């Protein structure tokens, strides 16, 4: 991600989506976006940002390139956080998944969001999709959020 893209995201897109997803008009974006909110380990500061999600049974799945973001590191161990999901605020347990679980959740995510899959360099046309997804989990953080609903 370029510096210009990151600046646009942080100064315009994220604040707009934060307000929208917490408002009565959340339906305009809550089909694709969820807000994640957590307190930083060292800073004690609250971070709240939108992410594209997919559903896997009762869980929410979020994927991010490890090299492009740091927020996922907070969830390497199971951690409590808050999510705004379809107009409601929920406490959730979240963690970065690995192994077969990560591959299964990444498959669900890429099937739900083909456009995002292409942006992440994944293709549904791969001759060995499981191998491709398994290799992709080295570069991608697959985070599962389990809201208390």
C-alpha cells in the first residue's frame, strides 16, 4: 500500500466508515464492513477501525496482509475486544488462526469476497486451491472474532 493510499484510508475512509457503521445508516456498509475496537498493549490507547469480514457460522473472519498492518499482532493470543456488527456492539474473543483452521477460514473469506481475494493475490481458478491457501497463510493474518451474541 502506498503512502498516499494509507493517508486517504486513515484520514477519510476510516473516519467515514466508523461514523457510518455506528449510525442508524449502518446498513449501507455493514454487509461488508465490521468495526474492530481494542486497547493497545503498551499505549493503553483505544483503536477502532473498519475491516472487510466474512461470516463462518457464528464467527467473523478478517484477513489482512501481515506486512501491511500491525493490528493483527494484538490477537496472536486469544484477546477480548469489541466489534460493531450490523448495528450492534458486541464483546468478542479474537485470535489469529493458524494451520488447517486458517486455511478453512481463508477459503470462506475468499469465497465470500472474490474481489478481495484477487486483491490479496488469490485466485479461485487455482489448480490446487488448498495448497495456494495454505501458502497464503504465511503472508496473511487470518483473524477469527467470536462475538457474544
